């Protein structure tokens, strides 16, 4: 077990240097005093280059990632990232392109962006796509800004409410609040879907739109989706599709055809660009022709001469990001779509749904299902094991770490008590799924016979159970030698 | 685990309790709620003098698991806030009906749908399994 644990400041000593800079050959300029930090935050650590490299390499070796273990983080689609895409993204024509070199010198990069816009539009059934947003939440923010711009452009300024189901990702209500609109919660019914009666009661001329994830965060398809869209449209509202769970329906259902007006694609979930660890993400957005004039630019179009050029839609809400989105991620997503093809993408969803149901069917006798239905790409179970005293979902999740698995998402969706949300994705073999299932069954047995094993877990990770309460109540947000010495002493005793 | 539901209080669907004390009411969250949330780590309460509406959010409560709205079971003017909780949110987990109280209101007469202890116990049982 790797117990490497120093803080980089603990190696620091005055005068240590990582890089030898050449002698100054221009007059030294004084920084204006007004630009200097006044908060004392100027004591950067001083280290040699090997110390820095070793420190961060050692820390990186403690990471869990899809390259080191099964990572079934529900609602997050952490799938394997094919290494071929890394090679494509490193081609000098992409990696070394300068965003200001102009359209004429960027035709290859522009063509890739154009084709990705076309492909994402085709996969989702939308007329226009903008690759600007940096990640999913910014895609949501873009969508609601576009809804507002669309309504205001029609002279309708009274639409100040956004409907959000109680099973939604937290980013949905946060997005609505960020745009200055009011969040109105819609309840779920006993089947885990939107409660149509509750939805009807909340429709009014004040509705700007509804934000919905389909399949939803309980891993269930909203089978009344067409009716939901009709209801919201009949009240003059627009439908926002949260694309977090798009991995379940590729090549099978198109949000644009189901009745959605706008959606974001998490390229870092569905389209295998790296997820987590700073990614960066990519939250491209697609929409209907009616909303296309409001999209954030620049977009790419192809002229009659076959050449590609950037343009900004006439009523664009403006840029969401400097330059052209997280371009390296666009290259990886393009590579993924082109290497899978239409048939391959459909198989992705078929296998993702099959894998989730395999886990569901083999675990539901020990871990009750949130809703007794066939699931989509993820299954939501409850960590309520019969006969286990005082064992909670958190203990089960921590025990999984001891067995070498990244835990699934826990305590989400909020409407399911003790939720365990498992999303295996299509990239796992049956053997990996069986190993995980066997481990979950072992843990259920341990929960009854030796609950201490769960309460004390993890025991085989570099750190033991973290004090989440203290971390939230008394966080130490920057290095402080005294506080660190105190923590070390506490840990040693 | 048995949930403590004092019979003299009334409860909202969203798990807040109300205790009438003369012309004033005290509001907090139930034992069921604190148990479901887990350790409370952050709390946002209104200022004294604020007017809250029945059924509307009057604050935010955050645990290691999730962040939730606090909904006012009755409307009225806030006449006191439990400032002790700023330093010791654990009182909500340890003593939700006593030291863990949240706000004191002068009620306006406007009330959300409230339940007695028996109805609330059924409401909790329904969600437990």
C-alpha cells in the first residue's frame, strides 16, 4: 500500500530552484504596487525539478481511474477512453494550431469542427450545434440563456420559471437560478418518472421551459416523454434535454424527434473524452432551427466553394468561452464517432443497457431496487441489506475500495434513500462485471456477519476513512505549517 | 432505527416541525430528516425581521450527502434565529427538537398542509423502505 503523504511545501527550502533562466538582457521592470498581492499568499514553495516531478508522479500513482480499475460512477458515464484518440489529438496540425492563425490556415481543424457539428446534430435529431460550451453545466447555462433570449425576442418577457424534476442533477436548478429564473420542482411518480398530474398543475404562461434528463437519474426512460413535451409546449415553454445520460439511447432515440428543443452533449461522458481530473470537459449544445439564431458563436459552416469558415448566428447570445471550445476534446469526440460509425454507436447503447441490467438482475435480491423496472444504462439500488445492523450505503461504498473498485455514485438521486447508482458502461467485459457482482455479494454477506469490516473500510487504500464532516466544517484551504503540524501529530497519536 | 416523533408537534411533508408557544411558533427539522441527511455541515437561515411564506423556502441545509431547501411550515415574521447553530450544527443531529431548533416566527395565519404525529409517522414509514 502506498502511504506517500508529504505536502509539497514540506520539501521547500529558500533558494532551491527548478529551472535556470538565462541572464536578463532587457531592463528590469518593476511590477506596479497595485498589482501585487496583499494577502500574504506569496510564499510559493521552492524546489528542484526532480523533487517536483517525483512528488506529482507519486501522487498521480495513487489515483483511481478507468485506466486502473472499474469505475461505475452512475450518472457520470466514466467509460474507457481509447488511446487512439490521444494520438489524433496530438497531431501537430491540431495540437499546435493557434486559435488566431485564421480560417485559411485552419481548414483541417475547421472541417473537423464542422463534421462534429453535423454528426452530433444527426445523432440527436437537431438542426444546429455549437461546440462552444466548456462542460455540461455551461451547456445548460447556454440553453437557458437561449430560451430566455428566444422568449424575449418574441416580446414575451413574463416567462420567469423553469420546471425541474425532483430527480434532476443539481446543476439543473443551479442553472435556472444562475440565469435569474425561478426553479419550480416537479414531483416523480411511483414509477420513478415525471408525475404528469403534478406537471400539469405547474404549467402557466410564466414557464420559460422545463429541464429534463432522459433517461432520468433513476436510470429509467421517461416513457411519457412525448406527452411531457406536448404539455410544456402547449403552455408556451421549451424543453431542455440534459445529455448526461445520452449514452443509453445513441442510435435508438433522438431527443430532437422526441420533442426536445435544446440539449447539451457531455463529450467527456458519452463520447469518450477524458472525464474528471480536469478533463477538460466539453459541453457542446444542439437545438432546433427556431433556436439556432440564438446559439453562441462562432460556429463553422461550409461555403459553396467547399471551404470552411467561422460565423456567428445573427441573434447570438454571444460567446460562452474564449476561442473555439475545448478543441482537443472535439478531436477526440470526432475520432470516436468516426471510428464507431452509426452501427457501432447503437451497439454502445445496447451493451451499456445490457450491462446495467445484468448487474441489476444479479444484485437485486440483496440490494433492493429503487423502482422495480428494467433500467437503462444505470441501475439505482438501495444499500439497505436485510439483516445488516447499522450498515449504510457509505460503508458499502468504502468497502468496495478495499476490493479495488471505484465506488458507484451514492446518495443520489436524492429521492432514493441510501441510493447506490451503478453505471457500468459498455466498455466493461463480462468478467469485470462478474468480479464486481461477486464482490458486492461478498460485501452484503460481510455486512451481516462482520459489519466492522464495512465500518472500518477502507483499510487497503492509501488513506483510511476521511472525516467528511470535519473537512466540510473546518476546511484548511491553503498551506499553513502550524495547522499541518497539528494534523500530523493528531494522525500519529 | 426508531424515529422520534413527539406527539405535541405538527409536521410538514418536507419534514419540518412546528411547535406553538403562545403567540409564537418554533420551527426545526424532524429526527427522520436529520437521520436521512446525515451530519449537517452548513446552514443558511433568514435574518430576524424577514417575512417567510408557508410552503416557501426560508433557508438551506447542507449535509455531507446533499443540500436541501428548508421550507416554512407556516408563514410569518422571523423574530429569532438559532445563532448557536453557526458554531455547532451537530445540535441538529443530536437534538433536532431541542437545541437544534432553527427559527422562531410570529405567525401570519398562513399555513402549509401540516400533519399530526400519527400521520407524519405514516409519511416517514412510507419513505423508509
